């Protein structure tokens, strides 16, 4: 062998060894990173410290540093935390740690470090941090106290649970007189209406801790409090009576209505207090689909009701065919709520139904409203299209992503860290990094073209949920290849066709259930592409002859598709081919779907709007809108959402019921 050839051979061998070494080193760092994840979950700080040097240079080193410092956040010196932040500069994990630290600084009332760190907080989306900041801005006169108090009240009322940040800020503004006591009572009302008694107790305690035992007794037995109380002259007592009516309505709207009809409450409570109570009673009855709901609402005045009460008054009006009440409830909503597509659509429908002041003017006004939302983007937007006489079609695609735009996405450090995390099975961490990179890293988030490129990057890597969600962020461009992908098309279409299911319906459901994440798992144990529950999987497997089925098989893609589509077909057959009823059964169970169909025969859009569970209502609407869009993509033909909704009413007496369906 010639000397030159020998040298060339040695170079090749050495290069191969170096590549193997690099791959081994990367694999070793990956394993170390996963070990650190486990140590973080166990709060083993010494193990985290020992492992950290082994992941230096890894793409996810910032995540490892976050775990290491976050586990001792409450005991670390400020300078140590700032050093860690500097070592993670520009990453999601830097700002995540800063968010955690700001919450800790607020809870420990370390306002010096809080104010020093706040200007560096890029996400700025934590309501508690915002409330702390509003309080400090008012105290330092950087912001008018009245405005800071108003902004605090908005955030406090929106918080689902008792928190420290907005509560301490509310307390400061109550003490200074920039918030009226009514704001705290309103917080208590909202909390009890949402079945959050701890938050209600916290709000009342800000006014007077001695009132807390009374409220606790109301929470335990509201009927007894109302029976024992004969006068409600003082503001405190009037509010407690209102809270008792709210609490009683939670389980027994009729009993609460009977109590509110008592002469002493009619005389002693003012119109606002009575209207709020009637709003709660009406909402509870409407969610139970009780025919008395609309009559309960009518006892109050719309201008004194909360947006959620008005939304359910409008739904009760739809169910009863009382279009005047639908119109009035929507008109009384806040501007932000009234501009939501759902209420723009129903406002237009009410105007068309009432034809006031005359048919020509009403039609023109309704068409203007419908035109403001009509598109393929969602359920009510598609219904608006059809109300204008247009069909659902695939919109023209945007200009293709250029090589330069794609190169920028591929070189984006945050997106690369996110993809690395998901490759290692750290899905939640990867999703958070991805969302931050596209939406929060720079003010206003990525631009349209950047979003399209990032979505394409996710698609190319099979990260379908980020592909869809990122593409949905574009305000103008509608890339349906990204928004409505069809992975596993051969398997899904063949399976659906073989059992008589519309493949578009299956795709519409999978897109809503899992966003095509094959190993998706919900908090209640549903698994896989079609999010099948364990008991449902076992029952369906027996029905279709999968005799060797074992629980872990449900995460297998093809098995999940076979079982999920089979169950969907069983549900569809049991509900006489009704797509909305079957979708509701898939999400909330067939028993609930059977209960919800009782009552008058309704147009499918009205029935769907009255689904009592917010999650299921949103689910059914999205599945049906998805289905209509997928049908347009698969067939290349114009489609109708309304035809898929049909009408919904009680089961035909001759139709059998599959009582075995889980």
C-alpha cells in the first residue's frame, strides 16, 4: 500500500472514531439530562449539582441549569440567582426562572429585588406578577392609583383560585380607598359562582376577618342562613344574603328562586343584588337545560348581570326560540364579549329572526355582522359563511416559505432547543420553549412569515401539534396544509372507509383530541391519537375481536386508530348518525349525550350552543368545523357545516338504545 493511501485510510478511521465519540458523548449527555429531570422531580439538589457539569455544551443546558437553581430558589442568594439567569440568557428557561423568582420575591415582600428584576421579565404574562407591579407602580406614583386599582381588579376577578399577588394588591387599594368594598364582594360572588369557596373566603377576609365564619357557615348550609336571616339592611348582610343565594343555586336553582321570591328579600335587596342572584339562578338552571331558566333570568335586569349570566340567558333564549331575549342579552354584554364570533353570529341571527325595525334594514345589518366574521377559521365563522349563501372551501395558500425564511427557522436557538427536548421525551418542556420562541421571546411574537416557516419546521419534524398551533397564530395567511395536516393518511382513510365512517370526521376528531401526537396522554388517562380511555379500549377491543389486546397496546398507532374509529362508529350508530351527538358522547360519555338531547327538537347549531359543559361544547364545535374543512380538503368540493349539524331532539321511539356503550 502506498504511503499516501495509508495516510488517507488513517484519516478516515480517525474521523469515524471522532464521530462515534461525538455520538457517544451526545448520548451520554442526553442520559444525564434525563437523570437530572428525575432528580428535579425528587427535589434532590445534591444530585443536580453533581450532574450539571456533565451537560455543559448540550442544547438543553439552560433547562438543566433551571432545574438546578429552581430546586433551591427559596434559599439561594439573589446574586446566585442572577448568575444563573445570566448563564441562561435569551432562553425560555431564563425567563421561566425569573417568573418563579418574581413570584417568590412578591410573596416574601422583597420589593427591592422585585423592582430591580421586573424590567428584565420578557413574558410579563403572569397575573400575580402584574398585580404586584401595579401596586408598586401606584405606591411610587409611576402610574395613577385609580388606574392601577382598576387594572388590579380586572386581574383579581379573572383569577380562578385564591392567590397572593392580586389579593395583596387588592388589599392595598382597599386600604387606600382606591378600590371600593363592592370590588371585594364582587370577587366573592364570582368565586362562589365558580365553586371556588377558598377564593370567596379570601376576598371577604380582606374586608373583615370576623365575617369569615359567617361565610363558612353559608358555604356549608346556605338554605339555613337564608331561613334564619330576616333583615338585610346593612350592606354586609345584603351581600352575605346574595352569596347565600348564589351558593344555594349551585345545587338547587328552584330552591334559590323560591328564596329570592320571598317578600323580605324583594324589599331589602336592591335591584343590582337581586339581578346578580337571578343571573346565577338562571345560569344554573340553563346549564341543567331546565325550561324555567329563561323565566328566572327575566326576574333580573340584564345591565346588572355578569357576562357569563348573559351568555347563558342568550342560550336559554335560543333553546326557547325567544329571539328578543337573545338580542337583549347580547346587547348587555361587555364590548369584548359581544365582539366574540359566537355572539356576533347569534346577534345577526336574532336580528334576522326579529326583522326590526323592518326586514330590509334588519337583513342589511345582519349581513354586515355576518360578513365581519365569515371565514373558514372556526365553527361560528363557517356558519356565518353559510348564512351569507357561501360554502366552506379551502382558501388559497400563502406564498411558499423561502429558503432564507426556512434557514432562519432552522437556526432559531429556541426552536432547536424545543425540538431537542421533544426528541428526548421532554414534551411539556419542549412545548413551552416552542411557544415562548414563537409568541413571547420578542414583543408581539414572530411575524407572519416567521410563523409559517416555524410551522413548516414543526411539520417536517412530525411535531404536528406545534405545526398546527403555530400556523394558527397567523392573522392573515391561512395555510391549510399546516393547519389541517393528514399524517397516517393511508391508515386513517382505509380504516374509516372499511367501517363506514367519513374519514373527514375521523380526522376532525383526531385533530381536536391529540393534534396527532401518538403518545398523547390526558390527565384522566386517555391515550394515543384518538385519546381512548382504558375501559373504553377494553370494551371496544372485545367488540371488534382483538382477543390479544393488552392495555399497553393502546399507544400503538394502528391499534389506537382501530379501537378509536370502532368506538366512534358504535357511538354514531347509537345516535342515529348524528355527528354532534356522537362527538358529544365521545367526549363526555353517551349517558350525558342522551340526557342533553331530551327536550325540543332544535337546529344543530342551537343544540350545540346549549351543551352544558364548556369543554364539551367547545370540543363538539371544533370537531364539526374541523370535519367540514377536512372534507373540503379530501374531496376538493365545497362543503356545508350546517348539513352536518342537522337537527337534534329526542330519540325516535322505535330506535334501539345501545345500553352497553361505555
